[in-house]
C-alpha cells in the first residue's frame, strides 16, 4: 500500500503528498498492527429494528463491590443500591442497511421504587471484551454499574461490531448507524423491562464521552423523529465529542501537517488509500474489532454527511470539553455550541478545569458532573 501511495504522489500536488505525511505522523499515536483476525460475521436476524431477541440471567453486584470500584477511580459519589446486570440482544441495522443482531448491557438497581433511565454511550475501544455487555461485574470500566447503583436503570449499547455483532465492521462515526444502535436498544429494552416488571418513572437521560458523546448527539437527534412511548427525554450531557467531524479533523491536520485538509482536492483513489492506512496505524496490536473507514473517506472527498452539530435540540443539553484535548479538538464543541445557540437551543458549555485538560484527564470530571446534573433533574 505504501508503494502505491508513493507512486501516485509523483503526479499529485505537494499538499496531497503532505496528506500522506499527516497519516504517517499519526503513527506516533499507536503501534502498527497486523491485520485483524475477525470472527465469522453473524447471520442476519429475522424481524424488525428494535425487536427484542433475548436476555441473559442476572449477575449481582453488591454495594461494597460497587463502592470499591468508585473509590478506585476517584469518583466522589456513594453507591446506594446493589444492582443486577443483564446482556440483551436485539435487532438493529449496520451501515449497509443490513439487519444485525446487536447487543448491550442493562443494569437495574435493586430498589422498591420506580427509577429513571440513563442511556449511556461508551467511548472508543478497539477490543471487543471492553464492550459494555462484557462488563457485568463492578470494575474500573463499569461506569454503567456505578450509575445504576445511584438508582438509575442504565442501558448501554455495545455498538455494531462488538458483542453479538462481533465480526461485522464497526461503522465508526457514521451518523445513522450510531443513532440506530442506541435507539433500537431503547425500544428493545422497553420490551424487556415491561415483561420483567421493572418499574421506571419514565425519565430518560442520555450521556457519553468522546465517541460516546458523538453517538449520544446522533441518537438524540434521531430520537425526535421517532420518540418511544412512555420514555420522556429530560436532557443529554455529552463530553469531548467530535460533533463537527470536519472541523475537528481539519484542526488535527493543521497541527500535524501544517494545513487544513479541506483546502486540498483529494482524488477518490487517494481518499480510500489514506483512510485505510490511517485505520491500519491507529488500531493497536491487540485490537480485535475492525473499523469501517467510510467517515474518513467522506471527509477527504469533501463530504459532511456525518456531522451532528448543525441542528436544534428541543431539550436542554450540556457539552463538556477540555482546551488541551489532543484527541478531539475543543473547537468541535465550541462550534457546536455556537451553531446550536444560533438556532435558539438551550445549550450549556462547561470547560474542563483539570491541568492539563487533556482527553484522558477530563474523564473523571465528566463523570462527576454528569451525576450531579442528572441528580438535580430526577423526580423519583
């Protein structure tokens, strides 16, 4: 592939060759990996989007176990209830409009009164075992369990490419598959909680960090097109998400290669080559989830179909980001706030105050702020 790129660069502009340099510079972020060995793709299910398929039996987590995990990560909140975790399977759709058997995690607090619901969207991971449905015991990665221990029912989709759909390429930062897999789980989970007599007060909160912030924004926008009966959306809190993908990638390109990619006319053949090469160098050696490069190809060709910042939320939302974020430039959130406020939306912007306010350093402040915000709005 590198030889092909070198040959094609002979007849292209200096800036396009610099684009290849930009992709090479990204190699410093992660080790180059061998080709991913994927399991055999699962057979497409029969049914409709949002159909419930199955759920596993409960795994119990005590208050003591959950509090230990909270203490380990430095969270300042206290577990109130033990919880049970379940893996749910349901029907969703991938990027090619093909039905898939998706999966996710449901966490239910053991309490006698109805609970509000949190739809939590996880951040980027390249390892299937880090997906939510594999995190059924309290631990460092079990944010869903920690949230549920405070009295919330938590739904957390694995995303297509993980869990029961492992073996299908993950449609990374693609607007519609990202939204579908979340909202289809909400619909399937509603079927499950009703059949299992799990009581909810109907309040729905949505949140996610990094890729999870992007997915939350996409899901919230789509949710307005098809609300779920008896689920009343209250608010969404999103952290460090690449909502304006094109603006964020241009910022990264300017920092790495010295110019925004949007100023370069990228031929179709080069868009695909560069996209595949960037994917190849960014996925770590132990990664076992393959990623589609469609969003990168779309961006390099000048497309903007996967941006999720340019619309008017009907409910109040909060966006959180750190100025020193080296993974997702804060300019993406700043522009999203400006754009949405221009439509008259109720958008609150909180800047991370950690020093430095990097992508990783701002995760714990995000968690603490999400809990405080939702606690102030719940009515149970």
